[in-house]
C-alpha cells in the first residue's frame, strides 16, 4: 500500500494505459499554456500597458516581424505607436517608448543593465548585460578609442590617398567604400600589415554578409533564448555550424546567403582567429610602439581586465569591431554620396567650400581644417548621423527601480524598456521635414544646439559607442 500521496500518484500513473497518460500530458500542457496566456494578459505587472494582445502573449510576435518578415519590427513598432500612443508593450517582457525627452532621461541612468534576452549572444564588451561589469571593462579600453582618430590620422589618410588614386570613372562606390573602410579598420585595429586579411574580395560583399550575420544572430536569439544563444555565440563557430544543420533551402531563405560562401562572416571569423587572435595570445613579446594597432596595445595593457583577454571574448569582440568599423563607416559614406549625387546644387556647394579651403592641393590635408568647415560638418551630421539607417535597432535596458512615465504609467522594476534612436531622428517636432537632406539646418548655431541634444546615433551615457570619434573622422577624410 502507498504510504504517501506521491507514491499513490506514481502507482496510479504506472497503472494507466498509454493513451490515458498522453491525454493527461496534453491536458497539463494545455492548462499550462492557457495559464501563461491569462497571466500575461491580465495578471502581469505589464498587463495595463497598451499594445497588441498577441505581443503581450508571446515573443513569436517579434519572431514573425524580424525573422519571417526580414527585420521589419522597427517599421511595425512605429505603426503601433501611431495607434496606441507613446508607450506600448511589444512583448511579454518589454515596453517600447517613442518620446525624445524620455530617451535622454533613461540613458543617463548609469545603473541600467542591457536586456540579456536581446544582447546576450556572446561575451563581449558591447553585449555584456551587467552594467558594473561593463563599466570596469570599458574603463580599461576607452582611452585607446578616444585617442584613436587623431593618433592614426596618418594611417587613415595614407589609405584614403591610395584609394582615391585607384578610383576609375566606372565603379561601384558602395563596394569600394567597404573595401576602403575594411582596410583602414584592419590597419588601425588589428595588425600593421594586414595583407593576409585583405587577400579576398570579402569587403566588397560585406553589406550582404553583414545582413546575413544580423539575421543569423537574431534567429539564434529568437529560437534558442538568451542562455543557449549566449553559449552558442561564445563558442565561436558553433552557432553557425548549428544553423548549417538546417535544410539548405530553409537556411538560404532565412539568411539570404549560404554560410559556405567564401565571403561569409564565418570565414572572416576563422581568418581573424588564425591570423590575429591566436598569434596575439601566443606571442611572448607585445609591441611597445605608439603607432601599433589598437588590439595588441589593449591586450598588453594591465588596465584591461583579464576576462577581456580570454579567447572566448577576444574573438567575438574583434569580429564586432571589424564589422562595425567597416560597415558603419561605409554606410555613412553611402548615405552622403547618395544625397549629394541626387542634389547637384548641394554637391557643388560642398565642392566649392572644399576647394576654397584646399586650393589645388589635397596632398597635405589638415584634418582640423576639415572638421571646422560648416557645410561639410552639416553634410556629415545630416546624412551620416541622422538619415543613415543603422540606428533602427532598439536598445532594451532593465530597470532596477520603478519609473514613472508621463504621470500616467508606473513602469515596474525588472521591466525591459527600449527606445529606438531612429525614432528621434525622424521626429518632425525636432527635425523639420525629417526625411529631407538639409545640411543648411545645421548652420544656425542656436538651432544646431537644440537639435544636437536629440542626435544620438552613437547612444548616450555609459553605453555610448566607443568608436564614435573614429566614425566621425573617417567620413571627413574621405569626402
């Protein structure tokens, strides 16, 4: 005879026929799912916030717009704000706010963690969720990034001069820009002589490769959750190999390109490991040269925490820097050239300003002179930093304490809350006719100061982009 309730339940379970067991399991699973749905709709701390009910119930809503529709969640979120107002619930765990002033309020809080569900793909400086850990990690490397733009000006300008001389009358500028920015980031960040990294035409295909990479990382995050995705991302190529197990037809549909392509980011990651990371880790002596690339200097510094020097962090971190340094800067140049070639009057005005500053001689450029040119500066701010589409990704943060919004909503502690930088840049209350290319809007000092507070392509606060000065210098030197 059973002596406890558990034993009695077990004996009853063993005695049931198979079909009865299946019915019980099906009932339990159904009851669990219904319970989760009811909780998220009516009992969750976020239940009172506006938004589509399906988004409140499941993250499959995000999966549909990002993985199935092809990274369309940003556009859909903007449409939802038009329906529900400035604060909406876009997942069971996340709120999104379209409010320029609130963005600054939120990101000036230095104790916010990044949302692990969104960022934890690999253990890197950029993606680490914990704000304390990020603070100490960043403190060890930020001095190298701050001085990089000026310190490496001769290297940058030397590559730009060779690039300019090699241009022909018929050239794909988008591919050419990526070839240029890829070589610069290799020489500035990785190794003095990156010929092995430059051997293929990878950079010319980088835009497609980068799009593939983003979709793969999004798919990993949405399919496997942050814990498994973090392990996959930190394990080097494991995530890519796991995806390769899917049928090739499905894989091509999801990523837009085969992972086996020699220009894929999988091959770049392998090349970085073989030619840069592994030799750096095994090297007995590190360069003591002020012009040595940033990565060896950072690795040799005793200010950088040991965890940042582990291979599992170095490889994804380095890959991220190379991709961002190449693609972000090339996108800036793409955007500038698109609008200038579209509007010949603005192109001629910029050319006149440059010719007056550099009359007949561009061999010895003073970068400080270029930085001070008002129309060039306005062109860069307008095209590269406001109209460029790279800031469409949202930036979820975790609140550690309740936060009152607009006197109407109290956002509970532990909530993931996000704002998208691009919504600020497209706000007509801040930037009149936001879709138009208007460098002149930055020539009025009073208006410029008012707008600069809402121009945040690099983010603000403790989590702002470390490579900001590098990205700002590069378009100036290349235009």
